[in-house]
C-alpha cells in the first residue's frame, strides 16, 4: 500500500511516497520535487538512501502543474511497480470548519476553494494539485491535511482580533499555521519524553517560513502566526509582525495593494533587511553589516516573542528547535538560548554543535531540544488513518 504526499506551490511541487500504510508507522520510499515550473521544469526523486531514482528535465515553460503531476504519477508508479493507493495533500487553510484531516469530496473541495481569499498565495495551488490528481486518477482517494487544524484547540481569546465583531463572522481571526509540523513535533515528543510533552513547551519552526507555537499538554494554545502566514517572526522573505499603520502610510504615498503584497511576502524579512540573501547560511557566512543586522533581528524577534508565549503558558518546561534553520544552524540555537537565559535556559555547547536531541546543560531549568520535523510523514500518518476509519 502506497501513499503519495504532496505540497504544491506556485513554482514547485514537493512530494514523498510512503509504503506499508496499514502498519502503525509508514515507511518512506522516496521523496523529491518538481521545481522551476514555468521556466524549465525539473523533476528529481530520491530513495530512502538518497540515491536518485527518477529524474527528468523539460525545456517547455508552458507545462502546467496538472500536466507535470500527470508525468510525476506515471514515473512514480513505474518505479514502484504498482499503482498508488491514496494521495495526501498539505492544504494551508482549513478555516473554522476543518479541524482535522478530511477525505476530499466535491463538497469539501468547494468549501476549501471558498477559503482561498484567506490564503491567496497558497490555497489555490494546494487545491490545483487535488484537481489534477482527480483528473489523472479519478478513483484515487485524496485526503486534505491542514496547517491551521492543530491550532483549533487554542482558547477563544487567543484567536480573537480587536476589530469590529462583525468581521469575526466573516472569518477574520487568528488561525495559526505550520500546524502539520507542530502536530508531528508534539507526536514525537510524546513518544520520546511523555512528561515533558505533558507540560509547557514552545516549539520553534525556523526555516524560510518561521513561527513559534506554545503547547500545553501537546495542544496548541498560542502561535506567532495569526490571520495569515505573514505574522509573527522575521522570515526568509516575509516581514513578520508589522505596524498596520506602515501599510496605511505606504498606500497614502501611492503604493498599490499588489505592490505592497509583493513586498510583504517576497521582498522583506531576512532578504529585505540584509539586501544580501534570504538564506540563513549565506547570511551567517557574510561579512556585510546588513547581513549581521538581519540575523540579529531574526534572533531578537524569536527571543521577544518566546517571552510572550511563555507568559501565555504561565511557565516553560522545554524549548524545541525544528525546521531547516532550527535543526541545522548551531549558531542560531546558541544565540537564541542565550536570549532565553532569563527563563532558565543553559546550553551545552558541545551538544549544540553536534545537533543532539538534548542540547541543554544538566543545570538548565528548561530543556532545550532539537527535533527534526517531517510534515510529509505526518500527512502520510493522517492519510492512512483516514483510509482506515473512512474506507470507500
């Protein structure tokens, strides 16, 4: 039994294939991506050992996501030697209706389509992949897994925004994102350290997109991302929290809505502050003053907002680093840990350099941990659960 997990964006499609889905823990067979869509699409898939098993380049810039997904299905099924049994999709927004993964039918698809204005840069591409799979494999069961679902457990006060009440009825409220990643981290922590998982934990998903999540007893009670994935921390090209008066001012100065949207999502964050790169590795290696200032702001916002989340938890037992930066950038972990000393954090420098699971010193009042996230595996786990509980 095989499950294809998809994360479709505007210019790339990330995927993974898992097998033995009737067992408790799916086994990864392959993972890869199609990138440079709209330019010169490139498909590459690697097996669990990292060996390339499928690769193809196309010089046709007009190839659509739908056409490329059809080619992906053909090549993966040829490599596997059989057909797929299900497809699981990362869908950014589930609104208030979808609080858990769900099997996709026409009604669900229409409801998710109606949420596209809440995530215009993500949702349409997520759903385009659903439609493409349905076109190529109409009998294949499909499951939607939501970035917002994990945060549905938050108290109402954490989700409320201080705007006229009528706007809340129209869906304007704080949702939180990166929920698939946080659900996986909560699951892993419960398996490895149940007492800590039952306590007060901040998980930091630090990558090109970055956020913090306050968890109590394995449930989200607060997050730095709110109505959109622009909110909260400084990110690769996204600004994070910003005074809305700045946006009003820019519009008064003649900047168009489209230009502001592009600036906030694609020209801000680490890239905007540094003027060098959105990649943390490049910034850490740079000797440019602006690059150092971008890194400093990135860390400052993490530490500052960690304090706010610790207050929402009324204490802190553990701080978890995950995501591409969180898992791999020891200098960032070191500087964040120093900023959390007032909460009792004490780093073990050697463990941090090695990237151990536990990187706090024995005398630390809070545990500092590195836990690799695996959103694709979480999608596979949820998809197999849906297939077991809701057979066709």
